[in-house]
C-alpha cells in the first residue's frame, strides 16, 4: 500500500510525541519533514522532543526544522504546567543522537509543496504560527498541499486552556485567524478538542494496556504522558488523559475513522476574555464555510491504530 507523504508541524509535547509515532512508525505515513513551533514548550525544547520522538519511532533520519519561537504578535505562553517542564513528563530523556536542520520551518512549509504540488498532506499539531507566516508569503499555499489537517479549536466552546478556548488556537489566535481567512473546507480540516475529549481519552484500563505492551515505543508513549495524566485528573476531570494530536494524526492517516463532521464558517476571537474561542456561524445567512470541522471519530479504530503502532518493536 502506498504510504501517505506527510509534513508534520508540531510544538512537541507529550501527545505530539505519540502522534509522531503514529506518523513515522504506524505503517501508513511517509514523513518527509517535521517542522517545529513554540507552544507547549519553548522552541528549542520542542525541537529536541521532536528529534527524540522520531528516534523512538526508528526514524531518526527524518529532517527536523525549527520555526517560529513565539506567536505572531503575543508573548509565548507555554503549557508546561500540563506536559511537564520538558514537555515530555520530566522523565529525564537522553539527548537525541541527531541535530535539527538549519533551513527554517516556514521555508520548508513553502518549498516542499512547490516541489511536490498536490502530493503532500500537512498535519499541524501546535499553534499555527509557522503556517500563518508561510501564508503571508504565499496566500495560495493551502491549495498546494493535498490536504491540511489541524489539531485546532473546540467547536463546542468547551475549552481546555480557558473556559472556551483550545490551547493551539488560544496560544496564537492571530495565526489561527490568518489560516481561517485563507482556508476552504475542501483544503482544510480541523480536529478539535471536542472530538479528543469525547473519542480519545486514555482511561486507566487503556493506560495499563499501553504500559503492559512493554515494547520500547509503548513504554515511551506511556512514560512521556505521566504529567498530562496528573493534569487531566486534577483539571479537566476526564476519565484519563486525552490524546488530541494523535487523534488528528489518525484522521489524516485514516480519514474513514471520521464518524461526524460539518462544514461551517469559523472565526476566532481575539478579545481578552474570549481569546482563542471559535466563532462557528451556522446561520443560513452565514458567510460560505471556510473549514471542515471533525466532530466525532471512531474511538475503537483510533485506539487500535495507537496500540498496534506502539506494539511494534520499532525499526
Ligand atoms: O489543546 C491541545 C493541543 O495543545 C495539543 O496539540 C497539545 O499538544 C497542545 O499543543
Ligand atoms: Ca501539540
């Protein structure tokens, strides 16, 4: 079966790390490059985590390109209280064997689809800063990709970083607005925290199953999510920690896992008290839809992809 050519943009925290395992070792994706962006953790830390995660997937050869070290207009606000100071559960992971590449992430996001028009799938797992800056240089960029999937937003206004906002959009709402202003539902799909909260929660039984697989990737995936498990217990009140980025990656790799989606016109609030909140206009008089919103995903299918990937002994 032909692998799906991928570019992954990530602010590599613990759930991004698991998404990178799915992309690089799941047998469905061909990761051509990884670009990093500040978000969960500062840029240098996220870049280190991306290198470590690709190495854990047996794909230390995949080039990693650092990008924007802060949001477009706002100061950086990380989520280290969620993922740990190092973004990976603070378990003392050793340094990666390889270094990042010198080409800037924005240049990579621009150049690859120009050289391979219509061939590449872009999956963004963090704040949309890199993609937005690339769009300011090439307003037609989204259409040069085969499709763009973003882990972004909360379509039901049930937030994780605030009452109504999801972290990736909250961290850089101006960047999210730039993407939404140029998106079409045929080109761009957003998988929000509402889907993750419902269909990607790792219950204690799931966590035990992952840990008991005992393979290097399963142990890695289990251990790096240690801190986020504690945050879920104390803050979100979910039955376990959720995996938003792996869910978005699973949708990109296996679109048939989508159970419910809608096309709508989506905007984003920049106001202080509703920063990052999505403004989903479903009125008949609404402007034309600009994005496809995934609302529900096949939880069993997602978790089977996750467990089957982590059960592999790696390359
Ligand atoms: O809101 C969840 C998103 O924010 C995920 O991408 C997580 O890694 C953090 O970046
Ligand atoms: Ca992320």
